[in-house]
C-alpha cells in the first residue's frame, strides 16, 4: 500500500496512527494493529519511495494520540510516495479483504484549497498534510470544493465553493453582520444589467444521482434586508457531462418580496423539469442562482439531503403543480397553505356579554392552573409548593435565555422612515430540521421556532403576572423589609433572591433602587 503525491510545491504529511482493521498481528515487524509512532519500532514501519523524494521525521508538537506523530515532507519535484509494506503474516485477504477496512486521522495546519491526497493522485501546488491515526483506503476527499454536505461559509474552503458567472456580472463577499448559523453568510450582489448567476459546481464525488436524486432535495436559508416586490430569483439544477451540453434537471422560483430570513426545502421530485428527469443515469452536477435585476441576497446553510418527504417553506416558493399538486387538505405541513387560500368570515358587530363572562372564567381557570390566585407564593405548601419551585426554575432559565437574545434596530418597511427593534439571534429552525433545540442549552446556540414563546416569553409573562398581584406585593413587603434592613449579608442576599429570583441583572437593578431610596432618605434627614 502506498500513498503517492505529485506536486510542484511541497507538502508535509504527518501520520499519528495507521490502523488496519481485521489484520493479524505481525510480531516483531508490526507490534500492534494501530500505529501511533510512539516507539522506534513503529517509527520504522513507513519509508519514502524513492528515499530522495521526501523526508520523514516525527513531531511531538502535533499528535492525535500519545505524544508523537509521523511528519512527511514530500518533494517539490516529481512524485513522492510514503509506503507501508505489510509483512506476509499481515496480508489482507478473504473475508478480511471483503469486509474489513482501514482508518486514519489526518491533520492540517492550514487548508490547501483545491488540493487532494489520494492513491496515485496528480496535483500541483503544495499542501501541509498530517495523518493522525489511520487508513489509506482510496482517499478522495475533494478538499476545497465540498468539505461538508452543508455549507455555512465559516472558512475559506467553503467560501470558495460558489462563483459568479460571468465574473463581471455580480460580486460575492462574506458578511459577519448577517448569519443564520455561526458568524458568516455569503453575500451576493447581482448586476443591474443582464443575467447574473451564482454557481455551485459539485465535485464528482458529490454528484447527486440514483436514490438520492429521486428521494432527496435541497435546503437553504436566504436573507434580504428589504423586500423586492414583484421580483424573483430562479434556482436551476442541472447536469453537465464532459464535452456535452447542459441538461436542466429541475428548477424553481423564489419570490423576493420579503425581508429577514426564509428557509426553503425543495424536493427534486417536485421541481423536476420533465417526468423522466430523475430516472436512468440522470444526475445533478451543478446549481445556479439566477437574477435578472440588481439585488442583494444572503445565503447560509446551503446543502443537499438524500431524503426529503415533506417540503417546509412559506409562499415565497409557490407550490409546483407541473405534474400534479403534492398538497391537499390532508397532506400539507400544518395546513397553513390551505387555510391561507380561504376567505375569513366577517367579525361579529357585537359580542354577547355572557360569552365575555365565560371567557373571563376560562382565563381565571388558566391562571389557577399555574398557581392558586387566592394565595401568595409565601402561602404555597405541599404539591403547590413543588409546582411553584418548578415554575420558578423556568423563570430563571427564561432570564438566562433572554440574555442570549440579540436585538437590532431595523427599518420598518410598513412605515417608511421609521425603525423597529427585532430579535436577530439565536437562529431558529423548524420542527423537522436537525438543527435547533426545544430545551435550554448553554452549548447549542440554535433553537426551534417555538422556543422564544414557550421557553422565554411565556415564563416571563407568568412571572410578571404572578409577582405583580397586589396581595403578592403586600406580602413581600411585610416579609422581606426587616430582612433587607437586618445588616446580615447572607440574610439580605436570600431576601433579594426571593424578591428578584436568580437573575443577577434584576438583583443589581433592585440593589441600585434600594441605594437610591437610602440616598433620598439621608437627604431628607439632613
């Protein structure tokens, strides 16, 4: 087994563990099934071929396991090989060959855009490549083209995946002020004259075909600062084979009369160009975004999925009925689209007073479901006390999440010249998306659409209502006044927490308020 590297520059290759699965141990020659290069015996297993074409050393500054990794500096001229010749007792054959495999860890100090390392791979330029633990089984990782199935444009490798076509028709940059995930999104400004294209050319290893083509789809998030009423952006999915014309596989249009983020899920089956577009040897090899007017579009989390049973989007992408509608009254997420087509009934001119009374009664029951309104929080005992403690914890968690919200002033399109405050983070995702949590998390910054209401606004509204009741305020004053004036720091802190909860900002605000009262009292006395 050999790794061949042809380059006009140079490269560093570090192996910190070459594991060959399902292989007999070669005592004295291959001391273990996994090479981590921690001793001289393991360090002698790999050699450069020919010896003059490259240099092997061992690094203690980079290691996936232990303290040492193999560092290979390939030659700048001609082909370089790093060879691991297995002893006869370790040859792989039979069931081990058919069912086994090879693993490795690789590490790079910096990306080498457009470069590859593979068996008998020809390339130019240079790279720094480090293998930290396993396997050289026909590696072909299309570096610099499609490092992951989802592009979030957080590094230079992903930022090089999309290009303007032609280069003079539009401009690509990367924004750190607008992002659906992470800190960066792709910003595309189209030309004012003629057709502008933003192209994502998939590497050969990422071409979409077969079951993935028939059952999969594309997902993306797009953002606009201001609506472009009446304007559209077309998305084209196509196949281009060597020296052959481009064949349109599918397409759909996005209405641009919106502002903010919009998520788009589109199955290939819905947007296919013809009934037979997804059959036979058809594939998708590239994706074009097309604009015929001047506009600015932000794109984030662009990727393809192998299976998409339902599309999730609003009316910025209308339903496609070219080969029959996929949506009816019994088959559409939340039936939102169906209800949007209905004419609402007229509102009543007057309301029966008995209905108002009934609604008030229902509201009272709802309040009492959370806590007994006839009692203050000091009076709760038993199960009611347990329930209050649970509610109190949800209040504290809601305050933490509130502090994580990002607010921004934004122009209000409904009232020209005015602005409004909007929440721009955390990023929110729909129910069926893999991203987004439904519960509180200090590590995952993404949330589901329902999270701000259910986990932040509702608990804070409940806290405000229950703690601002007149009988609750009176009881707090009677119970806590003497404790606040006790001079006992621990007692005073417990009292502040009883009044304010665990939210430190409110505690600080309350202490500042007490200091203001004390200053006013001193001024009156003097």
